[in-house]
């Protein structure tokens, strides 16, 4: 049953189909923190289900005294401080923009006043919110937009708002990596950094049953057991396993299905290290043993080396033709003006191998396919 007291905070949606105890441990930890006016850093690697958790919290666990407001950074057409502040203010029920421009100071002052309206006894609160809120929690989804690289202006603004409404305004920021520890904003999350990992068995089985129901498939407990054992309940891999099996892949051949391979490539494209895998509860996941590809510090690569490696990572276990690689790395003007040849690509591949291969003379990742191009293997 929906716990929202304010009607406009909770409309009938897909979240109503979720079991009330979905992600129970994580929900309990987040609610305990934000209802005390404290901030939470929700860290989850690719496919961990961060957006699902924040959406579920906002739709099912918000109350009049402790509203939980989902701020989806994907809705921003411009990744600027002013745009973010306007989005937050609209979510707080004040749709009229200050001016629609990039005056972050004006947007800050308007948002500050709006938050006061929610919290103060004499505030002009939105319809349906009869009493002042005890706390207001902003659930900032896809915050990676402002975290990689860090946006000092956004960090300073959010910290200033928090300082102005200490222990009554809380943030839950969802990112794929922890916030840079040196920033003042990161100080707000030191006590509450929560890594999101695999689903528990109950949530994972519910996900399988829901997928099968949507597809009108009659999967018995044996199929669910196999899908859970294969994915270990990690959300994106569980979904990929369901999709692969629904498409006809046998339970013994799920790993080779293109859907599963694509999800694995997406997961490794973020280059999580061993520490991140450990914290996310994935250190011993069978699908993530090997196949990681090279772990490289981006600062070590030139712009063209980065483009080449990105193309390889997007096309694992495929023969990448020379012409395709050249077009992926060099602009049309460069190709035309410099008269680029295969030798230019070969030199770039050679330089990349020096930086990513344990032994460049015996490549582990980038393999030459004579007369055709190159084949990238994740290891």
C-alpha cells in the first residue's frame, strides 16, 4: 500500500506493483538517515538498479512529514547549475522558472526560498501539504553527470543549501563511483555511503516472475533457480538472463547469448577496479571472472588512443575493420587532408598496446587480424 500522504507525490505507477519489502535492507538504511536529516551516497556499478531503488523510495515511502523527491538528472537538457536548480524547484512544486537563463545565483535564491516554504510553519506550501515537513530529501539520480568530472559550482551550491537547512534538508545522490573525497560536498556523506549490489533472493525471484508474467511465459521454479544461479541476482545480469532465455537460449547457454554479452560489455566499460567489485558484492561473481579487459588510467592515454580503446571496448570479440577504426578515431578532414593510411592506424595500435598490454610483444587484448583489421578480447 502506498505510504504517500501527499497525493501529487504518489501517483499510480509501475512502483505500485513492487513488493513493499523490495530492497528492504537498503530502504531501511536510507530512510533512517534521511529522516534524521542526514545525507546518503548511494554507489552502484553499472546495472545495480540505482534508479529503480530511488524511484521506489519516492513513490512508496514518501510521507507528508518526510517527503522524498526524485530529481532525475537525465531530464536536464543542459548540465549546468542553473538547470539543476530549476529542475529541483519544479519538483518542489514551483514550476515558474526565475528567467530560464543561466543565472545560478537567482536560481539558488529562489530554490532556497522554496525549501523554506516547505519547512517553515508560515511557509506557502504546495496544495496538499498542510503542515511543514520535518525534513525534505532530494533523491538525485544520475548524479554522475555532475560528479565525473566534479562540477565545483554544483557541489558548492548543494553544500550551501544544506548548510542553510542543516538536518532538515537531506540528499541521496546515486553515482557509479564514490564522490571525490576532497570536496566539501563529500563530507556530508562520510557517515552514510551505501554500495548497491545483488538483489536478495526474494526480490530476484519477484523480478523473474514479473518478467515472465509480462511475456506470458510459464517458467517453473527450476527455471527461476537457474536464472538466479547464473546471475547471482545482480539486476542487469538477471534481466539479461531472462531476455536471453525468453529469446530461446537454453539455460546452459545463457553466457554466450548476445544480450548477456552486451550487458557484460556495458558493465566493464566503466572499468570498475577490484575494490569496487568487492564493495559491490561482486568480487566472486562467476560471470565477472576474467573478461575485464585492460584497466587503464585515462590520464595516460592521448585523445586518439582513448577513442581507439573506446571503439574496441564497444565491439568486443569482433573483427574491427581498418576503415571503421580510422573513421572512429580521425575526423573526415584529417583523413582527407593527411591522407591517412593503414600505417597510421598500425602506429596508433602499437602505442596503445604499450600502455594497456602486460607484454606488447604478445598482445592479450588487441590482436591483429591480417588483411582485415584488429580483434579486441577482454582477456
